[in-house]
């Protein structure tokens, strides 16, 4: 019996094995039959229909890699992933369901049919391809839902932290304005104020990180600005916060244009802060900005340890960059920062249709380069 016909003729037996396995997964131990079966019926019918449909070799290869054409509507596998997440299953458990489904169907079919013909062998190959495609669709949806949920959580967290942080900052400013207080109290007030400013920068990066994942990147509001003035202000602020570091600025060319000034100031500040944190303390941090005819080039160079090539590939992705660090370094990173600064820089540059790159050698140190086109994209609001 051909596999597509066997599946449709033995749905109950296959689904019973699906139920038995799903019931062993912790969140579904007390679930009813309907919840256990979920969208398994639809998944099997889709696979049976696919098996009965002629296909080219290129289509077969694409499905085996999980690269079948994207459906216009949610597939049964995608809906299944969303339902299983709502039921409390993790990604490993969802993958296990598909492995169990693969095993059940092939075991029951080969028990009923002596697989020997070329068509039957082709059915087996195509069935595995279809399961692979369903797994890919299901995991892609599960990952997206999980990422969106995490981003929403971070956005809410960042938003809620700002209110008490603002109260602390205001209290510190009140202390600093009262010159009748002892010098020791004023010094503590200054430390509190500087700390709240640093925490506010971290929260801002956190909000930008979560917003860019939930929507279409970081929103920008371009208008006519002078990047020379913006750079000067950013460098002066960095010198104030790090008086022990030597930060030089070289500014050349026409730097007046249409960009989102505050966002680029944020990007420039993040790159300088990164150089301060990771560069050798005795070395000079060189900040250079050059206005050419078609674009503006902003660079931050400093003497630092060579960054391994594997780390360079994930430098602008805080999640991947964190994942490849040794456990001891991960613990220290939690204390130092969230590692979101470079990610935010990349997203700001991307919103301006620009490009960012980094090179690291023993001879030249570490250099971040940002190229910003003068033809700036239209305003992008967070609601777009």
C-alpha cells in the first residue's frame, strides 16, 4: 500500500501513538485527547497530500533542507508550534513529537507493507522530507514566538525601570543643588547622579534592543544636523566621564546633512564607550569623521587585544556573542554590561541605510568604521 493512502486509512492508529507519546511530556500529563492530538490530524493530511503530489527533484532537495516554498497562510506545523508553546512545551519537546510521529508512521507502515518497490522506497524518502519541512516550519514559528515574547518582556522591564530611576536621578540633582551640604554628601550625590545616567543608557539600549526585534528596526527622525558639532559634544562628554583616558577627535569635510542627530550621537557614544571599556588604558582613542561627497565616514580606533575571527562574526549580535563566551567570562559580563551597545549601533546605522564594519589586527589595533550615505531614508516612526 502506498504511504499516502496508508496514512489516510490509519489516522486513528497513528494519532493514538501520537497521543500516547504527547501524554508523557510533562506539561501535557493531564491534558485531554483533543489537546494531545492538537493539529496532528492536519499535519498528517498535509503530508499525505504532499506524498500523492508529483514533484521535481529540485523540490525534493528543497524540502529535505526545510526550504519548501513559503505558504500564504499559517501551515498546520506552524499552528501546532504556537499551540504547544501555549501549552508549556519547550522546543526540544516539540521536536521530539515530530521524531515520534516519524517513527510511528514508518513502523506501522512497514509492519503492514513489505517495502520493496521503487515507488515505496520513494514514498519513504519523500515522507522524511515532508517531516523535515514540518519540523523546520514548526521550529521557525516557535523561535519567533519565543523571541517576540522575550523582547516584549525586556521592553516592559525597561519601561518600568525608568520611573524609579528618574526619581533617584531627581533626588541626586536636588542634593547637588544644595550647596549648604557637606562636601562628602555632594560627592556622594554626584556619584549617584552619574550612576543613574549610566543605568539610563543601559535601559535605553535595552529598549532599543527589544523594540528593534518587535518592530521594523529602530525608528529614526531625520532632519538637518551638523555631525561635527554632534561628534564634538559626544567626545567632550566621554572625556568628562573618563578623565584618565586620552580621546582625540579629527573632523574634516562637509558634515552638515539630513540624519537623526540624537540617534547618531547615541551610536557614536556607544562606539567610544566600547573603545574605552575594551582598549588598553594607556593608548589613545582616535575618533575621526570625514564628510565626502556621497557619504560620511565615522571611525573609532584604539589599541586593544586582537579579536578572534569567530568573535568578530558575532560581535554585533549580543545573544550569539554571549553564547560563545567561556562560562567565567559570561559571569563577568553580567556584572559589567548587557553587551547591547554594538547591536544598537548596528541597528541605528542600518536605519540610515549605512554600513558598519570592524577590523582587528596586532599592528593596527581595533577599528570600527561607519559609512553613512547622504541620501537619508524617510522618517520611520515606531508605529510604521
